C-alpha cells in the first residue's frame, strides 16, 4: 500500500474525524472508501461512453421517433 500526504483546513479535518467516529471508522478508512468510489465512478463513466460509442457506430436505431409522452412514460 502506498502512502500519500494531504493538506486541508484544520476545522475540515476535525469535522471529517468526527464523521468517521460517528461511523465507527478511521479517517483513513473513510478516505479509502471515498477513493475507491471515485475510481469506480470514473470507470463506470468510461464504460458508459464506450458503450454509447459502440451503439452509435453500429447504426442501431429505435426504428422510429418517439413522442414526448412516450419518452417520459414510466
């Protein structure tokens, strides 16, 4: 595991430590979770963009235009 050094306002660090205590975790644990989530979201965004590019390149269409009502149906 690699170490990094961060800097932040003292009151922000204390608030983050308090949030960690409330969750019965260390600040380090919360940071690792945040970092993993950030990396995952970036990965998901890249995968989504690749999927949309593949769909466009394949020429896939819905076969017709949908009305506003159809597009907003739930």
